[in-house]
C-alpha cells in the first residue's frame, strides 16, 4: 500500500462516517422514515442509504419498524458523546501532523 492510498483509505472512511451521520440525523428528523424517502431527502442512491441504515441498526442507534427507521433509546447518549469523540480524532490528527513536521517527541 502506498502512502497516497493509506490517506485515501482514511479519507474514504471519514466520508463514509459522514454519510452515516447524515443518515442518522435524517432518521431523527423525519422518523419513522423508509429507505426510499431517505434516498429522496438525502439525494443518495437507495443502496447507500440501505447500507448506512444497516450499520446504524447494528450499532444500536436506530430501530427498524414496519413504518420505517426510528432512533433508538441509545441514540441520545451517542449523540451527546459525539463532540468529545470528534475532538479525540482531531487531537490524533494534530499529533500526526506534529510528528510529520518534526514538532513532536517520538
């Protein structure tokens, strides 16, 4: 794996995370909501929405119902912890940046 492909993989994962979070926010706003409606709301293909919904359900953040996806009771706690977790990611990126520029103690 080349250095460029390592970075591309990391960027791809962040883009996927962003899509999952957009999907979760749309579920929270429009619940109960199905795949077709989410696809229209988000401007994404149905297969991408379906994948995000499956992941969110597996993570326990949404619940599939006959009427459509709804947020789970665990969703509020996750959303409350999200800013702190994103801050952790930002600190890791800054630490990496410092190591690359030679400003960090290795």
